[in-house]
C-alpha cells in the first residue's frame, strides 16, 4: 500500500496493543480505528490548513515552553506518545527531533521562576506519561518548588491509549504534587474500557482531580447519542468533562472536520438531556494563535452569511472566520479559516 506508506512517512504512526484491542475489525467505519490507523486522506493539505494550527511556535518563550495566556504556561517534556492520534493538532511537531529533557527543563524552570505571573504549569506534549515515574516526579518537583506556581496540570491520553501505565504507584507519586489536575482525553464511549476504568480509579482514589477533554471529530463522535454516552460515562467514573474542542485546522485532518453549526447543535441538544456536570465547554482555538474561545458565546458571533463568523479573541483581536467545513475554498476571496482584522 504505497499511499499509506506515504502517510506514515509524513506523520508518525504507532498504536499499542491496548488501544488496538478496542478496534472492531468487522466495522470499516469503526470510530476507534479512525483515530488510530492512518488514512490516505491525510495526504491532502486543504486550503488554509496549518502546520502549527494554534500558534504554539509564536508563543514559545524557551525551548518546549509556550506562554500565551498570562497566568499559565505549557511545557512539553516529550513529543512521544504511545499512540499517534490521526487528528492530532501537533502532528507536525511530533515528528521533530527527540526532546533532550535535561537541556530544556532548566531553562523552562528558570523562565517560570522569573515570571511570577505564571501561576500554573501544564505538562503536555507528546504525552508526559511517556516519562518514567522518576523523571516525571523530577519535572513536577522542579516546577512545584517555585513559590509563585500554585497548581500543576498534566494533559495525557495514556489512560485511554495505554491504561496499564497508570498504576497505583504512579498515582501515589502524583498525589504528592497536589493541587495537580489530570486532564485525560477520551473521545468515544467505547474507549471507556475496564482497563481504562482501573487507570482512572487509581488517579481518583489517589485524591487527584480528573478532567477530560474531547475533540469533536467527524465520523467518530459527532452525534448526540455518542457524546451523551461519553460524558455520562465519564461522570460515572468521577471524571468531569472540561472541554469539547472544535477540530483545529491542522494539515492532513480535513476528513475529521465538523461545521461549527453542527457542534453548536450537538452541545445545545445535550443541555436538554444531561446534568450540567456533564456539559463541557465547547471551544475553538482561533487558527494561528488567537487563543481559545467558547463557541456558544459572543466570542463567536454568527453573521448573515452561512458558515461565516466574527471572532473576538480572549486576549483582544478580531477575526473573520470562514468555516472550512462549510466553505473549504473560502468565500468571496476570503480564505477558509481565520483572517485577522485591523483593530
Ligand atoms: C489550551 C492552552 C492552555 C490551557 O488553557 P485552559 O483554557 O486554561 O485550559 C494554556 N496554554 C496554551 C498555550 C494553550 O494552548
């Protein structure tokens, strides 16, 4: 299959046994398979798609450290994952050279220590749970000793993709760094497997607050029944749905894209059905780096044209947004995606 080889030459592929076991081999449209296995559709670079869709690079203040919002930073201790999600918004960054943690950690700690407005350090990646327990404790400990850092966050898909990694021993180590918020990444109720449950229980039983972010993905979870089952299943495990991300304008991901109008209809339908505890905030990260905005709010205003919105950034700025899932080639000379307006 030369085409699939072209895909994996461009974007890493890896799926572990634990996630592979969730795929239904009889179903060609299986929502688990779509997240994990490469597709020739990834070879398309649709108009307006970006290699760095949310502008991480523009806000990189030290190697692997991103400071976009005043009170919090993202740190990437690794770009490795146990599985490379096909829709990943960092699918280009993941192909970079391995992170030399010993080199990047001191500068990141120094930056945070000298910027006391930073109250929160978020470990992301890649997946921070690819580090050994000792290395992870070293990273968390280095930030924890900075007096201005009030809380830590760890963003990980390992409780989904390699749940056996989350042992009681790891959870016990993490609990020493509280307040530490663990943000998992379940997208589909079929990912809520017995092994995943054991991983989440270990975290919850260790006294950690566990939240979840999902990405709204065409053909995976863009229907009310699936989202309702996902969010209520998470609550049953004491995991609070935090964000539902609108899919980013990442290169090679057009086949996952959903119109904003559909996302809004889905989250509004859930409001009538589920407890408020189960409602995540539906967010759009403004393409190019304008920041995250709640979609169901006046940060995202409809215009008289179908599929065209006026965006107001959380840090200022205004954009015209031509929904790429509605107008893939743009509209009236305005390209698909976000076009910044003069202030
Ligand atoms: C998403 C993101 C965060 C976290 O934002 P919250 O809204 O607090 O979850 C922080 N920094 C960067 C650069 C981000 O992209």
